[in-house]
C-alpha cells in the first residue's frame, strides 16, 4: 500500500490513474509500469469477486497505488477490500451526507470510525497488525462518488463530511440521472459538474473525475480537479488493436 498517496491527494497534487476492469493480474502489472500514479480497480462494473481483486492487488502491489471501487455502499465490502490491501476505496452512488458518513464509519478505525480489526493480508497476516492499526486512519483513502441528481442537490452536505478524502464525479451515471444518458457534454450535465466543483472547492475537498480520453479530462484538470482517472484497460487494448488494423487496410 502506498503510504504517501493520501498525503499527496490532500495536498492537491495531480494524480493520474487508469481503470482496470479485466481480471488479468498481468494487465494490472503492465499498467502499473506505464507511469500512472494509481490504478482504479473497478469492482462495480468489472467482473471481479474479492479473490480476483486480491490477485490484481498482489500483481501491482509493489509498484502502484490501487484503489478499489466496490459495487455499492456496503460495510462488508469496504472492510474486505481494505483488509486485502487496497490503498483505499471508491464508493459509488453516494446521494446524501448520511451515506458519506457511513463510508467514514466503516472505513476508519476508532475513534474516527467503527471499522473492525481482524488479521488480514493488509497487516501481513498479523505480523504488522499493530503498525497498520496505528497508521491506517492516516493512510487509507476514502472516496465517494457524486453521480446523481440527488448528489448534486446534496453536495454541500456531502462535501462537508469529515473523513472523506475526495469526491469523484461520475459523469456517465450523472448524465443518465439528469435525463441525458451518455451525453456528458450536455449543458445540464456540465452545469451540474461545475456546481459540484464549485462547492467542493469551497470546502477544500479534493475532486476527481473519469474520462475516456485525455481531451475529455483536460478541461477539468484546468478547473482544479486533481484525482483523474483516464481510459480503461479494455478500451485501451481494443482501440490500439483497431488502429493497428486500420493502418494496414
């Protein structure tokens, strides 16, 4: 686990990552060597179970920060991905401050939260249990996704929740929730994103966003969004293969 990632995030450093959606540990190992600051392991839309996620973490662990998006707000899911060694967790579909508070409660040890302490891979199966218990609250990264009309309406309260390290904007789910599915450049969607950015900046809350291309995320980086996930393993592979094919046609 990268012990400096949370410090860099809170300090406002630009942190570039890419999404891992394929269950191949070799893909994660390869992407860990490409220069990205972090890998976004997609346990929401990717075909992962907890054992697959651990294998991917083991492949990239010594090389890269790995943050796992779990399928939904769930106490057991948060505990499991942190216990198997993820640097942090991304929780999708956070619509209210109460849901954001649950993320903190389940992701931090007392007194900041109520996370249970059990022997697990993250503390080297008990050999580093005390060291991890003493440092985890300062190192584990907790990220919530704002990707619905309700999250836009409640973003002031969500951004104000202590213990949340960043708000990650989900432009595609947000576009669907606002009635313009897939139209991430629709004015209604971009206005909602601008509102989230404005509010989070007011609370000094780091912001993240996902986009498929450099051009899609560059404008948000220019607006102060620092946690950036760009591209996805399957799309990068497919796009490169198609371009190679087309060059020879």
